[in-house]
C-alpha cells in the first residue's frame, strides 16, 4: 500500500535535472528539515523522512512522506493572452478549486532552495518510491487545493556552550560503558554481542548529535565528530567476525578498534572541539581507546595449563599448525591441558587409565588470565575417544597429529566456543 503523503513539494522542471536541496517546515513540530531530492526524480515520486513524522499512538515519531510535484513550464506561442475578470466566485471569496476531502487532505509547504549550514534535522537519507497520481486518480491539488501555505521557519538556534557540553558528556558516558563491556568479554560470543551493542550505541549517539545545532565556533569540529561516530558503528560490526584478524577476547577487540580510521577521526574531532573556541574547551572522546598493537604472548612448548598425573599412559602430540592447547577431557572436565607450539612436538606422560575425549584450541596471543587465545582462535575436538589402559607388562601410548596427514585415521569436528571445556 502506498504511504500517506503528509506534505507536497513543488519543483520546476529545471530543478529535477540534478540533486536539489529544499528546506521545509514540519507543521506538527515547527522544526525545519532539509529534503534532498535525487537527480531525475519524476512527478509523483514519494520521499521518506525517517522518524520526522507526527507521533504515533505509542508516542514515538513516525516517518513522514513528501510527494514531489514537477510543474511543467507552459508553452508560449504568440502574444500573451488578454486577461479579463475570472468568472465565478469573487476574487476574495473561497478558492476556485474545491478543497480535498478531509480523509485525503495534505498539508502543502512552499519550500525554498537554500544552502543550510545547520538545521534541527539535516542530511537525512531519503528513500523514495515512484508512484503516479493520487489513489482517486486526481493529482494532488497543491497550493490550489485551498490547503494553507506555510513559509519555512528560521533554523533552530544554536545551543549554549553549557548545553552543548552536556550533550557531549552524555555521549562520552554512553560509549565509555559500551567499551568497558567489550573489554570485559571473555569469549568470541561475548565479543560479538558486546561489539554489536556498542555499534548500536554509536549509531544512536551519531543520530542524536546529528540533530544538534552546536555553537557556531565548533560547527566544523562537530560535523567531524558526527561522521566519526557513524564510521565507528560500521567498524564495530566487523569486530569478532571473519576468518582473519578476528578478536576472541575483549582486550583484542578493543585493540583492533583502537587502530581503526574511525578512532583516528574521533581523536581528531576531540582535539578540534577542545581548541576551536578560545573561550571554551569542549571535552569529549574519553571513551576512545589508546592505539594498541596486537599482542603475541606465548607459553613455552610443553607448558602445562593444568595437569593431573598418576598413570602410565602417554599421548604424543605433533603440531604442524598454529600454537595450540590440547585438553584431555573426562566427562565434562579437562584433567590435563598442555601448550604445544607451532611446528613442535610434545609427549604428555602420566595419563591415568580411562577413556578420554581430546579437545584442542589454536590461535594467537595466549591470555594466561583467561586461559584462551585472544585472536584467530579455533575450537575442535577429535571425533573418536582415546582409551588408556595399563597391565603389569604394558601401557597405552597414542600419537596425535594436529594437522591433516595422508592416511590419517583421526577426524575432527568444530566445537562451539561456549561448549569448550575449560580448566
């Protein structure tokens, strides 16, 4: 179903060849809004202003829709006609055209093209829908319908310095909380969740600041901050995902964000806001993490993360891949965990009799506190359990290769990180 148009925007034929910027006044709020009309827009097109419509039944703002009317230039042939008095109603009586039906009535705004430095709502993306005439087949009457013409109101007044600093402080607090949550994430799943929530917060703060009219002295720095928050939201959507450089723990995710272009832009915006006005140093950006390089912490080959002895069984590990930690698991608990470096071998001795599942995690930058790799982590298990038994004359010795080999007989499967046995 075609959306209901709240406003009608009239353009001349010379205005639709290139992108046109118009300023309109929203009658339900009294605020001015910028409407960007894409090049090539045709008569009857519908433009959407997200979140700028009247309040809905639940009190939240709805989208507003603007119908575009392109007025054709009348052809001129011969001398201009002689105009006499118009028949019908007197000049000061009711309008010549009957007003539209109340159920379909639109408010028509006369919009003026303008270069607007700051507006209450500016630069909003517009989705447009091509359609024809009104549902009853008649064109929208425009200003001839008897609907009132409303002249654009002046732009909203800039905030006072104190008001603007309050807004910046609110942004700082919201994003600081989000970054703390991200830094505390202790699994790939927690990283993805925290990064997604932080991206949403950055987007919310971007929109809130985009609606602000800052003091004139910091208008340029303010725009830089708004754009940087949008870029930050985009950068965060990729944190903790992908096959290369992914973050598995919160500190690695924060370090990755600290090196993003968006972080540099935020630092530049904070510096500009602090110095642009010699009478007021605006403070923002305390949430931006200090640029941090990736770590590369490693344990020595054969270092035990956890160990249980008392048996005679042996497990030889041949690691041709990345650094890994092998877990010997009985039930749901790892009884032994050992670190085996890349291109190295190690033999676990003293395995007690019993049947065990063998799990392994590989990656980069071992975090000893969280007992996990912080980047490029993988989690797997060998599909078949290993049984160790001892007699008076024999003991069991197994050899596992952590990389695929020709003729190998031990298959592996991926494991959900949240189901990986710790200890």
